[in-house]
């Protein structure tokens, strides 16, 4: 129980700071295709990757937004929701309802410990992932101690959600050493190309001087 609580606390910190600040140091964050960001911080001895947050506007509260984000740890996929407002408490196992255009509703239970950071986390199973990929979402409801927050989801949001899942599903978590090797090889190729260009320019200048 303690290990699970520690994991979710670390998980929240990684997602929160990743959403609030852009990477400025390549030694801390490594960007990949599909805008996936992998942190080099270890969470429960595992590396962690995430997609960019998708911002949803709350329809029943003025000027309040919710971020929706997907993450991957080992081969497990997670959904994260965070209300961008202070002092919103969410109880563990409190529901989030996702309603589809067909009228079907799936209920997700919060796996993150009780908190007042407005944070919801849920590991997605295969059936839930298929539902999100194959159906158009129309509304998401989050249940908190304060009130229920409702967000309408438009076509652009749906496209971003499905793209994030399609990018993250086949993504393989890279170990820190593998990332360093890949970066070093890329730097070496870039340096080699620059050297060839400089040599070619110098040879051209020498040839033009001889002709004059």
C-alpha cells in the first residue's frame, strides 16, 4: 500500500511539472516523435513517457479549465485529469464519467489517493482504450467534494485524444543510456556533416583563387 501511494505521489509530481513547464534542459527531458516526452526521473524504478496535455473548458463553471493527458509506464497506459483551480478535493475511487456520441457512458474510478490538488489518475484497460479510440466523446464529468465539473468535448479534442493514444500505444520506453547513445550518435552525424560542408566550401574557394 505504501509503495502504491508513493508511486502515485511521484506520478502526480512528474505530470504536474511536465504540464506546467516546458523542457529547457535536454539532460532532464528528451522529446520524441508524436510530441511524446520521456522523463529521466525514475518512478518506482521505471521511466515514464507522456503526451502533451489537452485543455478542456469547464461548461458549468466560468473561466475554469481541465487538462487531459495520457502517460505510459512500462506497458501500462494511464489517463490523467487535473482541474486548473486551487483547493478542489477528489476522493479516491470517485468517478469520472465519459459520455460518447452514441449515448454510452463509461465510468472510471480515481486510483490516485485522496487529494486537494484536483488530480485524477486511472490506469486504462484494453476495453477502455478501445472505447476511446473507436468512439467520439461528447462530455466528461468529474465528481469532487466541491461540485461536479462538466466539460464538453469537440471534434478537435477527440482528434487530439485519439492521436495521443495512437502515438503512445506503440511507443517503447527508452532507458536513459539508450537515450544518451542516440543523442551522441546524432550529434556526431551533425558534426560530420558540418565538417564536410566546410571542407567543400574551402575547396571551392581554393579552386576559384587558382582560376583567377
